[in-house]
C-alpha cells in the first residue's frame, strides 16, 4: 500500500488537528484524508461554542483554516455520519477512521422542577447565541431575573452574554436574530450559583476579570462566602490562578455598587435543590452548604430562595453515541485506550479510533485537543496490521457514493464562499462579519447558489 486512506468524522478542532498531525507525521507511505462534518461549515465548538465576544479565541479558526487550505485534506460538509454515510461505507473506502464528534448536549441535573418551562440547558442557549443552524431562531428572553447554575467558564459565558447590553456585542459576529432577541431582553439580574466556595471555582482568571469590566453591570458578591477555611487558604496559596481569582473577587467585595442598571450576583456555598414554579419557573431554591474540610461541600440544612423567571444549567456537556460505534453511557465517550477504540469485551476494534471530547470527555480547552490528537494519530499510523482493506480506496468513489445518495456536500472551497458571504454581510452594516444561521442559506452560499 502506498497511500493510507483516512476518514475523520467531525471537523471541530480535534478532527482538524488530527488531520494536520497525520499529514505532517514522518511515515513511509502517503496519506489522503477525508473530513466528514454534519454541519455545512467546519470548526465545531470554536464556531458554535466559544462566546462571540471572545474574538481572540474565535481567531483559532484562522489556524484551523490553514490546515484545510494546505491540501491533502478534503472536507465533506453537510454530511451526517450515521445518516448520509455509515461505518460499513467507511470500511469500503478507507483503511481507518478517527471519530472526533465532540459533545453538544448538556449533562443532566436531576433536581425537581428542572423540566419546567423556563428552565434550559446552557448548550442550547450557547448554540442559539452562536448561530447554530439546528436550534430554533427565537429564544424566549422574557426574564428579568435569571439563574445560572455552575461554576465553570461556560456558566460565565452564558451569564455574561445574558447580562451584557447588546450594543456592546455589536462588534462581534452575532447574527441578526440574536441581536433582536437580546435587544428585547428585560433582564436586570443574573444570579450564578456554585455549590462550593470562591477558592474552588473552575473559572479561568481572564474570564472572571472580564466580567468586572462589563459596562453598566455591578458585580455583587457576599461577605459570608469568603469565610475561608484552611483548605481554601491552602488552595489559594498553592495555585497562582486561584490566587489571581481571589484577588479579583476581593476587589469586588469593596467596590461601590448601585449605579449600574444591571447586576451579576455570584452566590457560593449554594447547592440548588429545586426549581419552583406553577407551570413555569418562578424561583430557585438552594441549600446553603459549608466546607467539608476535604475540599468539598456538605449541606447545612438551611434553605433559601431567589425569585427568577429563567434557569440555565451549565453543569457540563455530554457526548452523544455515534451510530454503530461502542459508547460508554456513563461517561458519554467512545471507550478507548489512547484513542484506539475498544469493543464491549475490551478488545481493540480494528481500524476505529477516537480523539477530542468524544475520546476523553467534555473537559479541556481547544489546545488540549492537539496533544490528544497526537496520541491517537500515532496509533493510527503504527497500527498497519489493524487497518481495514477497502474495496474502493479511490478518492472519487466517495464523491460518487454521496452523489448517488443525493447528499449535497460542501467543501473547503465552499467554506471560502460562505466565509466571504458572511464578511460581505458584515461590511454591508459596518461590522466585520455577520454569521449566517439557516442551514439552507449556509448551503446555498457554500455551493455558490443564489442566497435568498
Ligand atoms: C460554550 C463553550 C465555550 C468554550 N469556550 C472555549 C474557550 O473560550 N477557549 C477554549 O480553548 N476552549 C473553549 N471551549 C472548549 C472547546 O470548544 C473544546 O475543547 C473543543 O471544541 C473540543 O473539540 P472537539 O473537536 O473534540 O469537539 P467539537 O468542537 O464539538 O467538534 C465536533 C464536531 O463533530 C461534528 N459532528 C458531531 N457528530 C457528527 C456526525 N454524526 N457526523 C458528522 N459530524 C459530526 C460536530 O458538528 C462538530 O463540528 C468551549 C466549549 C464550550 C462548550
């Protein structure tokens, strides 16, 4: 064999980094890579997760784009693995496949009232404000008081986007429907709840600091949450990031408040136990917790309530099963050893690999998907004995297969067309870019068809 035909499913950062690493790796054979993506546009959560007011992080798309532009990687966008193409198809056309399908749904939070109207998962509102084509265009922003459950960066993203004045988001790429939705929002107060203390947050200092810089928003913190025990003091002394965040929070304790028209409240030692409401969300009930001496929290038996009309749970993402591939329902990942997928009996599944969030769970930053991909790709390239023997390894056979099924797939050139279209939409209204949301409009722009 002179050419390894490699399929990668998922064109998020993990899939694109895996392609780049495979392309550049030292090896005694050629490699030809096809990247399948269910959306018409590549980049996964960099395009549809990273907050629009984080242009520096969104800028990673530039580096990912260079990989696609560099040749040796073909993109098949608007192709859903499991519907448009299956594992059996891949076995007919490739020597191996890497699944890099990430995670798009919210982890569950099992408390009474969580299913009341007005209670949402963070993943859904993130998809909405980032212009994901497969979520409803209209988001019900009717609440003056909002609760966000969680103490990670996604919780901060959601809280910040909801509390910010929309005019301050206009330099970003937010689509027109998102602008209109946020403009009509009556929000005045967002309450963020964490079940442990300020020294245990999973934020990063940069994200925390920028909250304090949001225009016309007071940061409200409560003195009772800063009664540190030895464990908290040790955590602050031992970790520079925690130390920086503590300094930021201490600054907010003494800051003047009262002049802003909106407020962001941070509540710690607060474990939400129930969402209350008669037919829809009216309040959140939480138990005051206290340090358990081991870095965790235990209940105190004291319960409090806060009136809110909407609740967002930002308690983590969760992977989805990939049709025909083993899945660990508890961890929400494809079971694997260093990226080599494992069958139910624990044996290696020949030719099948995983990388990114679907490999190790939905934690970690974009950069982590690179080291992850290195490990997986190394196995792919050295596992020749486990590869499949495809009957149709020619590149054209894949185009023909998709065409025979009537799949309208997009390509790297199609992404360039969509990119230019979005930039032109932005230029038209004096902004850098305006994102296109409807899938048919994305497709039309990518395929060079007239856009309605
Ligand atoms: C709200 C949010 C904000 C974040 N902000 C930051 C940040 O500021 N900085 C940072 O470094 N990291 C951030 N992250 C983390 C970062 O997004 C992830 O580390 C990274 O995107 C994971 O990459 P991935 O390729 O594994 O998954 P994803 O980015 O989810 O990509 C998976 C891709 O697979 C595709 N796919 C799924 N199923 C199929 C299928 N059946 N067929 C075809 N294609 C499929 C998806 O459409 C998607 O494009 C954030 C994450 C979230 C959720």
